[in-house]
C-alpha cells in the first residue's frame, strides 16, 4: 500500500488548504471532516501518517487519538493545535504521538514534519517485518529444538544440555544443527542476535 497522509479536521478551508499543499509535492492524501468519518474508514493496513486537529465537535482529536491507540494503530500522528491547546499536544506526545505543530503553520514546516513521519512509519514497518520473519522461523522449531535453543542462548555445553534433557550428546548436536538451519544462523552469535530481535530472553 502506498504511503498516504490522512488528515482529520472539521474546518473545510483547513482541509482544502492542507490537501492542496500535500498534493503539491506529489503525496497522496485523504481528508476526513470528523473523527467518526476516519474511524468508519480506518484499516490497519493504512501506511503513511496522520495529521489530526485537536478541536473537533463530534470526537475531539485527543479522544480520536486514544481510540486509535486502543486499535493498536501504528500510524505516526501529528497533532495540529492552536496556541491554547499546546499542553494537550504535549501530553499527546508523551502518550506516543509523533509530533505536534501549532497553527498557523508554515507550509515548509508542515511538509517537513509529514515527510519525517512517513519515513518513520516506513522504518517501523521494515523493522516489524524483520521481527515477524524471525518469529516465523522460531515457530518452525519442534518443541525439543526450542528447548535446546534456550540452552544454546545461555552458552550451555552440549553435555550439560544432554544431561538436563535426558538425551544423548549426539541427539543434542542434531537438534542444534537443525535449529541453526531453520533459524538461518551461521553462528551462535548470529543466533543470539536473532533471539534478541524476536524478544526472546
């Protein structure tokens, strides 16, 4: 899916102005006149970033942001705010929002923040793909291979693994060989790195 800017604001002139600005640099943009309109069309597959106005009548920007967090939305969110709402925006950033920008804003600054947020989103998705790939490899291991993996990650000698699991050293060596192949690791160091990526202890 193509990176897109999702803009939510109940102000028609503000929507048209930002839509024109974003399209002027060749970025796709989708605008919504309310928080509910965005929620009705939201999909977890959305890629890009979101620009969200704080003050809206039906669902406030902060309430919409809270709902998106509950949905595990990974889109970086830029909070757009008037001067009186800066404290709200700062709280939103502490809660995980990507950035906030005060109105009126300079076009160049808004575009810079949007492009930065999109790059951040792409990096996050690449990292998640890497994590998912490693977890998929771990899922192919048999229960015994997973047991051996835990010992290998603690630098446990084969003879101790064999004694702990009640199997022969030869069998341990076979399990180690199989799990290294399945994990696509050429060394124990690489195996440890993959385990860290997957979040294994």
